[in-house]
C-alpha cells in the first residue's frame, strides 16, 4: 500500500510539473486613477473586458483627477504594444485589487488577483482592476479572483 501511495504522489507531482512548464509568465502592469463611465454597462454588477484601443478605453474609463494625485496611469502610446484587461465590480462596497500574476498557456491568458472589499451601505461604487499585457496571439482571457475562476472572456488579441 505504501508503494502505491508513493507512486501516485510521484505521478501527481510530475503532472503538475509538466503543466507548470507549459504555463509561462507574462509581463504586466497595474493602473489606477480612473473612474468607470456611468454609460458603460451601468446595470451590470460585474464587467470583464479586453480593451484593444485608446478609443475603446475612453468609452469605459475617464481620468479621476484629485489634488496631489500620484496614480499610475497608462502611458500615452500604451495601445501600440499592449492590450488592457479589466474587471469592474459595482455595488455598495469599495474594492481593492492586487495582481498576483499573469500567465499564458496554449493561448489562454490567466490574470490572478486578490480582491478585498469594504462595505459602504450608503454609497455605491464602480471599482476597476486595470491591467496591461503585451499584445499577442491570445484565444481568451481568464480572470481568477482569490484563487477562483470568475470569468473567461473570448476574443483575439486585436480587433480585425
């Protein structure tokens, strides 16, 4: 019985190792200092979007300017070499996101992040996660929040 358990454990480790070898890390950057347009999916509790152009980005987001603002914003020419992936939560809570990593395997990009909330019973928010990745040949984008897959967005890396 001990040999069977050891063999099964070794096989499991080998399978996980082979899967990890196929999965490659992608470079990414996380941005802040934007508000979600009240015209973009206003009734949706959650939105997930792959954005390919500045014009498309501007339909979803506006710049939130406040005094002494040190937000990390997209560079002017960001869409020449990047696409933006975004998750938006709406409701009576303020959400904070921290990207844990972005990987690709067989054309599927996986964005893993931690999300924490603070209840705001008197106020509604639309809180975005905004991440850029290099343009590439991608089949789909999977959002993994707190270790759980929450959404897969199909689509090519760039509109045709």
